[in-house]
């Protein structure tokens, strides 16, 4: 009976405890690295999503304004222009969007008509997006002869740092039929 009690009370040796701790440490290190990488990827995805949602809101607003407008700024001939200026008939305002200093900016001023907008100069511009914004506008204005309604393509690249960028683009057809005599 005495030898049975000695084997029943026998514990782990120091080597067995150290091996178990080492294996546990390796498993926990792997799990923590996986968690850290997953969390960093989640943060990057959320940042991209936030940038795209912000830019999409601005592009939708810009497209809505362009559809009820006539372009004041000249044609970009298929090249990217850094600004687009137009007279919005629905608001009675002269509006200019531009990419400047890595931001998308807007300026609005009251104007009585298209000719008044052409003579308008803007003072202060407001930033309308977050992050670093590059890109521009491809502008095809409406023309009277031959009668053709114009369009504006807006192409932007948004980033908050070197880890991610998002590209977004939209094209709006102008509905300034009365202005061009359609």
C-alpha cells in the first residue's frame, strides 16, 4: 500500500512543465500574431470604406448638380482638368469643384444666369472630402452646332496614407437642352 501512495502523488518534473510552457508560448504567439494582422486588415478595410462612402456622397451630389447645369469651364479635350465650373439652374448658383493641395474643394456663389456665372470669381473654397484626393475632371461641354449635350467624367483617387487607396469615378450627362437650343 505504501508504494501505491508514492506513485499516486507523483507530480510533473521540471522538464515536463518547461516543455508544456514552451508549447503553450508558441501557440499563443501564433494566435496573437494572427489576431494582430486580422485587426490591422479590418482597420484598413474600414478606412477604405469610410473614404469611398465620403467620396461617393460627394460624387452623387456633384452629379446631381451637373445634371441641371451648363458648363462654364472650357473643354478638357479628353485630358484631366483640375477644376470644373458650371451654372446650376435649379439652385441659381455658380459652382466650381477643383482638386487642389490633395483635397477636393467646392466654392459656390449666387449668380443670376449663365453669363453672370462666367464672370464670377470665387474667394474661399471648402474641402468636401477627407483623406488625400487626387484626380480630376474630363469635360465635354454642350455645343450648339452641331447640337450635342455635354458630359463630365469625375475620376478621383482617395487615400489616408500609403497603406490603402480607393478609386472612384462617375460620369454625368448635362441636361441643358434649353441652353443649347434643343
